[in-house]
């Protein structure tokens, strides 16, 4: 069996260990969600509107499998469309800047298709 990898919780004052691919321990994950929902701009303000929904749905219909998983030799359904270069950094919603990913691929960190 493959060894399980752990790392430190990302909260600055926490020493709890979490599985690799997870950012916060259970206690600080809830704190992080509250913080993000309070201070993060809305999805619409970040550029995710009905036009994005159309682009996302079209991309997922053309790319139903996780691109990162396929590069790792696995088959998993994609449910997320990821901007390789974020919109906030000048990226676009053109196909060459998008990647179809599974939730687990996003949880692992920067997907291989992005690097």
C-alpha cells in the first residue's frame, strides 16, 4: 500500500496534521469558509455570470473527463472547468485557457494540465 502523506494545517497558529491535498484541519476549514464568504467578491463580480455558465457547460460537454486524471492514467468524470491563467491575472475563457477537472484533481493542488 502507498503511504499516506500528511502536512501541517495552513492556519498560521495550528500544528494539526492534515492529509496532503487538504488545506485546513476541520476546525480551520470552517473558519476559512466563513472568512471567504464574508470578504471574497461574489462569483458574478469575479466574472462568473450566465455567459460563463454557457461556456462552462459547453466545455464540459466537449471534455467530459478530467484532463489531469487522464494524464495520470485514470478515468474520472470532470465537473469543474478551471481557468489555467486566472481571469484576475488577465486570463480568458477561451478553450486553450480552460481545463476540465474532477473535484479531487483540484483538491490535489495545481493540476498537471496547468503546469
